C-alpha cells in the first residue's frame, strides 16, 4: 500500500470511527429514551414500514453508484448525470408502486391509520435521501468522508431530538412520522451545501453500458442481500406479529451495534482502498490482514462485553425489563455477529477485487437459507428461533474465506486468535468475579472497567510485539 494512500485511508477510518462514536452515543440515548416511552409493538410498526423503504433503496440505482465508486479512471460528467437520471427515475417508479399497494400493506399487517401515515412519510423521505447519492459518491471517490460525516450527524441529532421529545409528550407513532421527514430534509440540504454539485438530467448510452457491466452484478448482489435481510423481516412480521418483531428487532439491533460502530466505518474506507490496490496482491494481502486484525481487536471484545452488561442494563433500568424476553435472542445474535464481522469483510474484499459474481453466488446461497430457515425456526421457536437460524447460516462463512484464499494466501487465524482468546478469557474471569462486584449501577460500571482491563492485559501478553507494531503504524499514518 502506498504511504499516501495509507495515510488517507487511516484518516478516513479515524473520521468515520469518530463520527460513528458520536452518532452511536446520540442513537444510544435516543433508543434508550424510546424504550421507555414506546412499546415493542410501536417498534414493530417502525421496523416493518422502514423495511419497505430499505427494499426500494436497492432498486434505486441498479448498482451504478457502486460502479462509480469502483471505477479506476476519473469520473466523467456524462457518467454522473446519466447515473443521477436513471436513479431518480427508478426512485419515482418505486414510490408509485409502493403507494399503489399501501392499502394492501395496511391490511396484511393489521396496521392502523397512523401506521400507514408513517409508511407514506418514509416514502417521501426516501425520495429526498436519494438526492444525496451522487454527492456521497463524489466524496467517497476522493476519500473525503467528512462531507458525509457532517450530514449524518445533523440527521442523527435532528431525528433523535424530535422523536424522543414527541414520544415523551405522548405522540407515539406520530413521533416517527415527523422525525423521519426532518431527518431526510436536513441531511439532503446539508450535503449539497458541502459538495458543490448541481443536479442535472442527462443520458449517455455508451457511458451507462460500461458502468452497467459492473453495476448490474454488483446490484444483483445487493438485491439478493436485501431479500435475505429485509424480505425475511416482512415474512417474519406476519408470522410473529408486531410485538414479537419489535423484540426481535431490538435484540438484533443491539447485538449488531459493535459491527455498526467499527465494521461499517472500516468497510466504507476499505472498499475504495482495496479497489485501488487490486493489481498488487502483496499490497492487497497486507491491507486485508491489517484490517482483519483491527476489526477483530475492536469487535470481538465489544461483543463479549455486550454479553456481560446487557443483563445488568435490563436489571438496573426498570423500564427496560420489557425487553427481558429477548435476552437469549440477543445472546444468540452476538455469536452470529462475531462470525459476520469477519465474513462480511471478506465478501467486501471479493467485491473490491472484482469478484462480483462469486459474491452473487454466495448471496444466492445465504438468501435461500435465510428464507427457508428463518420462517421454519420462527414457527418452531418464535423469535428466538430466528437467532438460532442466524448462527446456522453464519457457519457457511467458511466459503468466502476459501475464495479469498484462492486470491491471496493470508493468515486469518493469526489475525483474530489474540482478540478471540482474550475475549473468551475476559468473559470467564468477569463471571467468576461477579459475586465480588458492587450492586446496581456500580456493578455495571465496575464490570465494564474490569472487563476492559482484563482484555487489554491478556491481549498485550499474548501478542505484545504485533499489537505494538499495529498501533505504531496506525498512529504514524494518522499523524501525517
């Protein structure tokens, strides 16, 4: 990896990680407040309606945004304008179709009128948010993630401030309706103030043909992923009901929080970075191994810590006891999240290296397993069965590992075993010392501090030389 590219990537990771830290604090406070003021059924309504929008997003650009980011050469104006035109056309078409079936959606899930108002509010916010795609692509291409960071902070602050205040005042689902509209509007305005790009319609068949050669397989991959992750939710919503889907959504969201915090930021930087070093396998190997070490060092102890502290949070905060039925489901999702922290990174590496079709086949396999096993286990074991099925499916992550090994002979175990072993020992030691810890909120604080100290001491003893080298390299890049 060239030093200039490494410096830029490191700064981008720091920017995104600091952004995620800020956003997660805000989101955590907001989510905590909402669990006090709203019921699991209210969360279920929001999950189901927002899932429809998530599905529409994947139909909105047929992979053209990803193709623009992955493109090795400089972007041309005709490519950007053509992508924008096609995307907005698809967005408008998707909104029309979703609006046409609104009453069917309402009847199928037994939503009240407020639920369908939220549905339409999300459709409008989808249109506004889609206007941010091209400015975001331009920023990602140049690794100027601060242009994406600031709008996301504005969106998060405005959304949480409004939804929590209105929920506190007793507005229920109305809180979401206003908050999602304000979030979309503020985010769109702010990114256009930062990225001086003027929307313009245009169409160039030659340009679009070249982009689609990458974009269609790329988006097929993403489309299959959305069937796996989003259509399955719509199916489960009918099987489980609003309250159960709310509990399931809570368990999955909090279990995956460490992934959202650390992995999403790293992947967002790693994808364009890997795309630029794909011709040099030695650089690609070094980049992948450093990234895997970094990811496992942060995510695995975070998941272990979540396993230790979540029961304490539910015990300490009375209003959180409504989520007690989802605790075992939460713990099961932690296991699948640990595996996903590695496998997701490997599949993104394959995409960045141009192996889009391989990822397409992987997604077909995972989607098929999800659509079969999730409903089956949900019928058998309610929402806890979904988490059980998630672990079974995650075991197939051996396949992307073998596919990456065909490209570069990297050492996965060497990168993850120190963090894994230290995290397991952290759980065991904290559990053994549990009876000696303080009670209440002091127990939560002492368990958190103790766990962090144990993890750092163990991993330092296990992997002192490599750990210091990784930290030294990272700090050197960050300073320059």
